[in-house]
C-alpha cells in the first residue's frame, strides 16, 4: 500500500467552509499575509493555510467570500477530484501559476485535517509512522548591507543554533569567512531558480565560488547552473539541494542530475496525492529530504512540522516556530529539536487539548 493509499479512502463530510486572514511583519522586511481555510462538520474543524505571496489575492478572497459549494460526503480522493471544478481564484488567473497550487493545498490539507479528526486519528497513525523530535534551522537574511549582526544575536541567545542563509552578490570574502567561523550554517540558499519575484538572485559565478568554498559542509540550495557556474559544482553534486523547482515526481526526475537533497514545501505540490507520492519516490531512492517554510502564520506551520517529524526529523528543516520569523531575535522561543507530540490530532503538531 502506498503512502497515499493509506489516506485516499478516509471518509470526509463537509458542511461548510470559512476563511481566517492573518498578517504579520517578518524578519525579511515585508508584511506577510496568509489565509487559513476552514472546513467544518459535526463539531470538527479542519484547517489548511493558503501561503500565496500576494496580499491582494488574500484581500480579494475575503472581499468576494466565494460560495464554493463544498458541502457533501467524500473521501480524500473524491474531494480532491471535486476541486478540479472549483474556481479557486474567482473568475481570473493570479499573477503566478504556482499560486493555484498554494490555494489548492490549503483546501486539500484542510480536508485531510478534517477527515483525520472525524476519524479520531492523526496523520502518523493513519500512515503507521512514528512522530520524532524535529531538528530545525533559523532562516534569516543579513540586512542591507549584509553583516553578521543577526547571526551573532541569535547565537548569543542560542549558542547551538543552526542557520539557513540567503547569500547575495554583495557578500564579501570577509563576511563569508566570519560567518563560516561559527560552524552554524547548514544551508546556503542561492535562490537561483526564481524568476519574476522579489527574491530573484541571478547566477553569479563569483558568489557561487565564494559560497561553495567558504561553507564546505553546508548544503547549497537552488543554484542556477549555467556554462559558467556548472563547473563550480563538479564533485560537489552531493551538497546541492533543490527547492523551487520541486512540484512533483516529474520535476524531480527532470533535474540536471540525480538529486541527493530536496527541500519539501507541501504547497508547491498542490495535492495530497502528489506530495505523498513524491515523498515516497524519494524515500525509495535514498534522496534526503528536509522541510521548507513559507512564512506561515497559522496552521500551515504545524503541518510542515508534522511532515518533518514523520519523514525527515533530522534534516536541516526550515520549520522553526513562527516567532523565529519576527523582525528581531527574541528569547524564550522553543529551541531545536522540537519535542514530538504524544497525542496529536489531525495534521497538527501539538498534543490534543494544548
């Protein structure tokens, strides 16, 4: 039985749906808006989070308050099929194609959460997998101009902290050397696969050489491989990780070389079936995985922690509690690793009743 087959036939009843809009300032210098989609029936509520990167899309959803007519009796599989006929963006196309997957995932994860709760179980029990403590990194940027201040501040609070950083062309040799000396960098995210976004980071052979040589133990995520940059990764393929291109099995198989590491962000897959099939594909091929975050403000953060706990708890998971995305480092936050829940419900990563 495949991973997906464990949940595909879970019975699901939906009586109604709703939306909860969230907004919060972030450490990356922008206000993040998301929408938590709720599905409800018989005293149970399932939740999923739409992480679309456009505040206007969340405003439009709330202003329109669409009647998606989701009420009915389903299985997880038949609910997913029914979503094929739902106009998620209310008569128009969003600016980015991947936003369709983000909103689809919000509904699919809410349905899975609700079905599990209606069956009085949780994802781990449904998949016959054990919840484990989750190791996580602190994902942060270094400001403009870049400096070590933010890394230093976090290490003063948590000396054992580990980091996922986003190098940019203005990182100097001295900056790289100073940060590397901490021994705390697990991932250097080059963001070379993005196009038409605010985080685009075009291929830069000087930067890539600086990062590959300066952080010899770190993963290098999403390089853009060109005639000038590909040679920098000769013999280093085992350190390369992919994130933005990964949307399903086909995308994994189309990578420029057999991957050793992948960053799993469930919203990129759109459906429960695609996500679970892709995870299983990787487990069967010994491809290492870790979880990725998207500045979730609601239950989406718990969901990525749950997936990390069940499938890749020891990876450099970018699934830290939401407080790590606040503009300034603070004390009192849960430290890595996150304690595994003893009695979770649905897709949650907290003990029921807490």
